[in-house]
């Protein structure tokens, strides 16, 4: 085990950097919300392993049964995020993090590991081509082009919950389902609210607050999901005005 990495625990949760590329040392509502969300998840076996630096080098995963995603399966781990950015790329950190997860799964008798992907790589999803180098394969998909990738140790595979393939809701407003796992969510919610208020765009924001609610969502979900005119659009956080405008023109 590399001594360059540490795991977030209940003891160090409020001391360690765990906020992706948000570097501020001042109070940040997104980071505070992330810590509060993690405080309960750590008790459930959630793993947040990071480079011992203020850097974007980390992996987050949890037992699938308690992962806040509409995916079902027995005895799997689900990888929410695996990121290595900036000057830290190309140093083998991604490999070390993935191998830690693989070893953890095998040592705990897991049936495999899974993660959310897409036929076309999405900017807010972990690099699926990297995962495929370790043997991850597509085991399920949706009409909207999302894929469930899995590395099975025993031949069993997880699948999307039936409700995740619905991809439709009755509400025609711009509708966003979100939880507070990602520290960027607070920023993006405020950005979308401001734009919609200024442009008279009807907006419905639905915070996912429980595991049951997450498992029952009408679309794939990693911490964020966008609908418009009743149709599922994306799991990408709405980062710029052009992306939002493209969705609203549909």
C-alpha cells in the first residue's frame, strides 16, 4: 500500500482536503455539504481514498446495495468517481487507486465492481476507457446511450433498475435531480437558478435525500440528472450557459 495515499475517516473528515479542484480554505457551502453527506456514508462502508496532497487525485466507491444510484446487484462495489487531473497525471496514481479498489473488493469477497459509463464519454463521468483496461465490460445500457460497466469476479452482473430506463417524467419544466455528494452541485444549482430566474424559465429542483429515493429515480444518476420537456437529457453538471441553452432549445 502506498504511503502517499490516505482514506477519509470519521476522525479526519473535517480536516482533510476532499473537494476535487475547489482549493479555497474559506467556508464553502458545497464542501460543507459534501462533508455532511460523507459523514453518514462512511458508516455504510463508503470509501474515499485520496493522494495526501491538495490535489484532484482520488477514488470514491461504496457497496452497491447502499450506493445512491438506481443500479441493482448483489455483493458489488460501485465506483462513483476516479479522478487524476493536472500535473498528477501520468504518474501511475490512477492505477494505484484502481488496484486498491480491486484488492479491497477481492479481500472482502465481493462479486465484482461496477460504474456508470456512456457510449460517448461524458465530462462528469470517470474515464471508462481506463476502466476497460482492467476488464470492465458493458453489462447493461439505456436507450439514451448510458452504459453500466462491470468487472465480474464470479460471473454475476448488476443491472440498471427498471425505473432507471424510464427516462421520462410528467413535469415539463427544466427539472434537476441532485444530491450533495459532489461539492460542485451547490455552485451549479445556484447558476441554473439565476439563469432561469433572469430568463423566466420554469425550474424544478429535486434534492435526493435518501437511498430509497436514489434507487427509485426515473433515469441513470451519479449525483445529478437533468430533464426537460419530460425527457431525460444528461448526468453532466450544467457548467456553462451554452450547454443550458442547447437543452432549453429542444
